């Protein structure tokens, strides 16, 4: 059975709710699914993830949410190619009222690719009314594992 890991970075809880929706969709499709806040996973376990889905909101002026900062810094410090066994996709949440729209998700998408991970579905950047875009991303991403 294919296993997917969903990691969420959040300040207000929207990313956490979406992570639960992703796992429900994954389990309905016959996948094994687990989700964690980015501060709930050990750095040493991160590199062992084979199928990673990131849901991350942008906080403040284009910054990572508090629960994502340490993991992002760890991943940024990895050597090139260290994540070559990982497949990933990113769902970014943001607000177009800010200059750095979805910047945290954009940074995750970029750093994972730089470290050798393979993008299985293009990042989707969602505005404050994210439900429809997120639902479409979830359906498309889950279907890549079926």
C-alpha cells in the first residue's frame, strides 16, 4: 500500500484542516496516510519520507509559520540530492493583499526541488477563498498515487 505523509505549516489552523482533508481523500483512495504539524516530525525522519505533501500558509511578511521554521531551516541545510528518493507536491495558502503572496509555500517548493526531490504535481497557490482550488489540488495529487 502506498503511504503518503502530509506536513502542514500553520498559524491559524487552515493548513491543519486541509491536511486532514487530504488524508481522508487518500484513505478513501486506498492509500495509507499520516499527517503532522511541521514541528511534530523529527528532522531525522524527514529524509525517510517517500511521498510528501506540504500544506503551508504564509505568515507576516512572507515568512514561514512558527511551527514550520525549524524544519524549513533543517531542509535548507541539507546537501543537494539528499532528497532524491522523495516525491512531493505543495499546496500554498496566502492572501493576495500581501506583496509576498504564498511565499512560504513557494520556498518549500523550491527547497525540496533543490535538494533532489521530484515534483509529482505543480504547486497551487491559494488565496483566502482557498476551498475550490485546494479541493482540485487534493483530487489531482491523490490521483497520481492511485
